[in-house]
């Protein structure tokens, strides 16, 4: 994954929220403004921006991004903006509930399970349980074909 350089002086979450809200106004969406803000903020800064946006505008930033953007850019921005543990929990659930589990799709589970730090993986498991009232490990065991299900053990 690429390294992001966070500017030395970062605007406040309120200023970033205002910039994003302005990017949604008018004819079309200012995608460059969205990239300038969200593309140069780390996880904790993006979280504060989401909270500030909700507080100032009474709307969820993810919902506004979803309604303003489209295609692969929309998917990438929304995944980047979400809490990483929640994002990975949702991605895992999407794979597990897919009727056609191809090797390519199952690689997402392997990546989440094998490349996450222990703390991040614990957060993913908690987020999964909170979102779906189910255990990630049990869902993998019951949904993934036998040879691959052994990976999670």
C-alpha cells in the first residue's frame, strides 16, 4: 500500500468538513477537493472529519459521498473514509454472503486474516460481531469450502 504524506499543518476537521460540503454543492462534484482532503488525512483525522461533518451538517459523510460519487472512484473513496476495522468486517461479510465464492473473492478473507496486525484483527472481529451479531471465525468455518476454511484455524 502506498504511503500518504500528511501535511505538516492540517486544517481542522470543521474546515475539512466545510471543504467537502462545498465539493458536493453546485453542478457536479469537485472530486479533486475530495482527494485533497481525504487523500491526505490519516485514519484518526478521517474519523474526526466524519464526526465533525455529522455534527455540523447533521448528515453522514459516507452517505453524502455515496450519493455524490460513482463507479470505482466512489468505492475507493468510501472504503478509504470508513473506519478500517468496520471496512474490513463489511468486506469479509460481503465475501462470506456471496453465493459464488471464487478464489479471487476469498483472497480478501486471507488478506484480512493474514496481513492485519493482531490489534487490527481483533478490532475487525469485534466490528464484525457488532455489525452482524455473529462470529467472523464461525461464519468463515460455515461458509468457506473445507481446504480454505482450515486457514482461519
